[in-house]
C-alpha cells in the first residue's frame, strides 16, 4: 500500500462518523423502536462508509487486481482511487475537484439541511398535536426519510464501496416500510384529514404537477 495513502487514520473515521450520527440524532430525536431502527440503519451506513474512506479500504483491496489490470497507470491504493467514479470515468485532475464530487457534496449538504428543517416542522406539529403539512411537508410526506436517502446517495457518488452499495437498496426498502407504518398511525390519528393530505402530497420526492394541482384547489 502506498505510504502516502490516507488510510489507517481511525481518528478520522471516529470524528466523521460521530459528527454525522450526532447530527442525525439531534434532528430526529428517536423515541420509538421505529425511530431507533431508522437512525441505526443510517448509522451503520455511515460507519461502513468512513471505515473504508479513512480506515481500511476493503473494497479497493478486493478490486485491486481488477483495477491494476484495467488501469495499470494508477496506484490502486492511492486515496483518489477510492473515488471510483472519478477513476472509472477516466477523469483527469484531483478527484475532489471533479464536478461529480462537488455534486455529491451538494447532495449531502442538501440532505442535512432537509433533515434539520423537517425536524423543526414536525416537532412543533407534534407539540400542537396537528398534522405536519408546512415547510418540506408541503412538498412530500416523508422529508426526513428523503433526507437520509439523499445523504446516502451523495456519499455513494462520492465514495462508493461494496458494503454501502449493498446496504443502500436495503436501507431504502427499510425507510419505505417505516413510512408505511407511520402513515397507518397518521390515518388512525387524523382520519380523513390525512387522506386528503396524502392524496395531493407525494411520499418521498416533490412533484411540480402536484404542487400546481394543490395551488389550484386552494384558490
């Protein structure tokens, strides 16, 4: 392994993992078993990601033979090689200045902001015992789960690994399942009000057509 490769830096694994997990924890405030499952799944993804990004590059190790045969001019264990899309697309220059890397950072930041804003709306709605329909909840029914998915997608574009690529569809499926459970509880609590809300608001990703129809109805 290249002596200059930035691996084996376990304190960076710890710092980055703790930062993202605590950020998620502070803006989800898990109370139920379902809440903890959601946070736990996200935390597992984050730890697996940073363990390879700064600790031990398991995916690069497993693919080192293939990388050496298909990309003989690169050092498989150089840190930039871990940005697989940059390598596979044959992009020149530092990986961190690649437009795809910059876009991935935008996704991660947007996901973190969506998580924070969504929690604030949901917190006050729960205190008032009303249905959360403002802010991000005016655009989608489950913005917090969408935030987790966007953050993970951003990291997959930035630093894909075999474990996180396997985990991603499983976690998306988990969030869909948790969303269905939440909707069942919301229907039991709010009845027709939730049905009307769900009828014009997408579950995970906003739709401009839906917003136009909603605005037309409100006029």
